[in-house]
C-alpha cells in the first residue's frame, strides 16, 4: 500500500531523515518506535506532504505522492492524527468532525461515518456542541482520531496517540486502534514512544535511530529482541 524508498528530509540545512526505506501492506498495523528526536514524526510528515522529502520516493497504492500537496494526499486516502491532538479549540466537537470531512461530497457517507465515530466514542456524541478546547486531554485525542476518520482514510497515520494521557485512557485508545483496523480494514501506521503498547497492537515494527531505520521485524519478535528490550522497553 505504502512504500518509502531512500527518503532524505531536511529542516533547512538540518537533515532529519537519512535514507529511510520501509513499506506498509494493506490491512496491517505498522509501528515505528524510537527515542525522541529519532525522526519518527518527520517520517509521517514526509508521507503526508507537510515536510516533503528532498530526495527519495514515497508511493501510495503504486502512485508517487512525494511532491503532492497535503490536501491532495488526503483526497487519495491518507489521514494523519497529529502529535499533541491539534484539534480546533474554538470549534465545537461537531464542527471539528465536519472539518475532517471537508473534502468529501458524499453526504450520506459522511452521516454514516459520523454515526460510526459517535459509536466508537460515545462521550463525543454527548458533547457534540461543546468547544473542542474544553474537552479533557483524552477526549481531545478521541476527537483528533475521529476527525481523521471522517476523511474515510485507507491509511491512518497516528503520531504519539498515548502522549500525556492517563493509563486507563491509553488502554481505551489502543483498543480503539485495534477496532478501527479490524472492523474497517483501515491500515494504520503508528508512531509511538510507548514501545511496549505499540508492539503489542502492531503486526510489524520498525526501529528508528538518528534518522535511519536500524531494525525491522514482526512485532512479536521485536518485543523479545534483547536490544529493543534494553533500549525501549525498560527491561
């Protein structure tokens, strides 16, 4: 479904990604783990067109998207749940969700997807007219996920969905990630610092160090890899 080939991405003169290559197959949950500053978020930004790679190839469903504008990439079926939620704080829950469906013209489908996200997160249905900025951190994360789902993505990019959330909320979010993947066959590319949780929910994983992929394997194999356990699992 998605392939990155020898991606090099820069912020000005600072190189963040150094020859990153990886692939995501349809229907998978893939996770990318690594330390702060390793380049995980930049990888997602390079896919979604927010920080385009300077060289290399990004292909989605066989089509090159490396030089496309972000809105065009969304229209092809890729949505991103950004780090730190980044919902629209002064818009209501319902208005935030409407923004997620901004590029769509199938009103019946939008209504159906709205019902679906309210089924996933009943608290959002209860607070549909409440300003997004007044929600708790966990509720804002639910809203950010729901807003991305309203674009009806084939590939969902998720950046640190557990960041700053209480353990019970984190557990709920990861259960929902599994549900979105299994019920909708939505492919998920998950960037997450909580490597233990990420590897338990994923099918395969990549480890990133200093802007490079240093290791890739089945998620269950990475969970028992001694180097991964020492560096990322605290074992």
